[in-house]
C-alpha cells in the first residue's frame, strides 16, 4: 500500500518548489544555489523574507555570478 519516502511525487513537488526560486535568485543577482533553502522547513520561510526585504545585488550595482551587472559609462 503506502511506503515512506519521497518517490516520484516527492521529486515532482521538489522541482515545482525549487525551479521558480532558482530563476528568481538568478534574476535578482543572488546565487541560484540559494533556492535549495526552500526545501528546508522553517528555513524556507526565512529565505522568502530574506528575498523580500534584502537589497538585491542587481539593484545596487554589484551583481553576483548569476545576474548581469548594469552597464556603466
């Protein structure tokens, strides 16, 4: 009947949760690897607040490897 573990549904749910945050982190200038924090209970809530209220590197002009730095000159 039922067995414990993630299985196929667990993998699908993880992909659905991580992919949007991966894209969001890359777009705003943070490392996309930070999106894996969304899988950790309670840490995921803190991560969402961090994204919402922190200064984004792409807006301040210091982009990380995942984002594009604004052109100067």
